[in-house]
């Protein structure tokens, strides 16, 4: 039976609170049986007190943690980063609404200017650390990577989109996924400039044609199409053809000719549906992270991220099934011993490593997401 994130959350937390409250109730009720005969406390008062104490402990946890962390920092001659003073509700609203009504970096930029490169903020009862300090980032991603595991909270947030894989695993599983993908990101393997140039030219041609009509373009949408087409062609041997579809028209905003809705044939084009789901899945996942541990309450009716992932899987599954069939028909003993470098695509190599379609599909989305990040990085730093 499939449970939505919200229902699963309520069941798990209700069970936890009932169990711990029951233990507290048993402790509170013991004096009742050893007190004088005229001493009486209603069972309802004991029940309510049990729940109140359990909830009170949860509410007090941030202050307990603050004291513990302050003492630990002082013992090491350190200080805790500043804690933002902004109202929690306003902060959460700004962070979740900015991607739709503004620029995602606006709030972060304001906080960084005010509190420095590293600070803490709370949404609800949980505290989050935020840093752009180069030395801190280097430690987390490189020099002290093993000390910064993603952990169960991240896994719970990301499993609907990423399943398992290098972005959503620790330990041996992380090492396995990294070992099978890392060679494809070496400089000698990303030097196929002819392939990337072809998709770059096509993306620019689409942009120029739309601008010539007098309409602006959604640059994020355009770069997403370029990334998906070039990455899937290079890594998996199948072009998503998202650039073949017409770019979406603006529904509002200023342009030479005003707003215009995209025709249904454009909106319903398979590649457009794919791009929308790819972007929507990442945006919804980001909202989960920003909302903190209570995000399942916003998904009581359905798993919003899984809905987008299912759309993506439906589009890619035929490519995977074709690869599996080709492997069965063509692979010989000599093929089994091929080195990673001799495999044509990442998909070829994955099929030689495992027949588990779930692992392969998860890895496809991990690498595709990583490619979108590389597009941004190389756009800002061409010599990176």
C-alpha cells in the first residue's frame, strides 16, 4: 500500500508521540497507587500531562541544543555563527515564493550582506546552517567529505526525485555510484566540442528566432533544453529532442507584441512535458528543503515530486529497455570484459554493471541534474 508523504508522516509521528507519552503516563501514574487513600488525580489529567510534557520537550529542544552547541564551541575556542533575527514565517514565505515571483537569490543575498558568509536560521523548531565560505565548502565537498554525510533527513526529502545514487546516498553505496560515473566528467572525456557546439548553435538559433518575433525568451527553459539534449546524447546515446519543440511564449510581461499563450500543440509536445517535469521536480524538492521537516504536511494528498519523476521515467524508460534488449542480443564474453573507457555511453556501462532498472534510472537523473549544474558553472567560468 502506497502512503503519501503526509499520511506517512502523521502515522510515524503519532506512533512516536503515543509511545513516549505512554511511558511518561506510566511514570506519572505510579505515585497514585502508593499515595494516601484520600490523594486523587484524574486519569485525564495524567493523560493530558503526559502529552504536554512530550510536546514541551520537543519545543524545548532548540534551546537545549543551543546551550549544548555553545558549550562545545566554547570548549574548542570557537563561536557559533550568528542567528538571523528575521521573522520565521516571513523568511519561509520569502524563500518558497521567490522562485515564482522574483529571483531565488534575493533573500540569501540580503542575509549574506547582513550576517556574513556563514549564519544560522530557524524555520519551525529546526535550525539550519548556511555558508558560502570557500574554506567551509571545500571541507564539506573535499577535504573532510566523510565527516559531512547527507543523513536520513536528506534521504527522506530527496528519495522521490533521486531514489538512490550519488546525490542521495552515503558510505559504500555512494562510493559505488561515484566510481561508475566519475570518469565521464574527466576533462579528456568532455572534450567532444563538436557535439556540444551543435546543440549550442541550435539553442542560439531558437533564441534568435524568438527574439526576432519581438518576444522575450525564458533563459532557464532554454538552458534546460540545451543541457538535456547535449547531456543525454553524450551520456546515454539518445537525444531528448527538447530543442526541436518551439520555445514557450510569455504569458505576461512586456514585449514588443505583448503577451501570448503557447499553442496546445507546443505545451503538450512530449519534450516540453519532459522539460517542465524536470524543472518542476527540482523546484518542488527545493521547497521541501526550505520548509524543513514539516514539508510532508503540504503533501497529504499526493507525493508532488514523485508525480514529476514518474513523468520523466515514462519518457526515458523506452531508451533503457532498448539498451537492455541490445545488451541481450549483442553482448558476448569479450564485451563483458570491456573496460569502462571503451564503453560508448554511460548507459552502456551501467547495463554492464547491473540489471536493476531502478538503480540505472536513478543514476540517469543524478547525472542529468549534475549536467545542469555544470552548464551553470561553465557559463559563469568558461575556463573552469
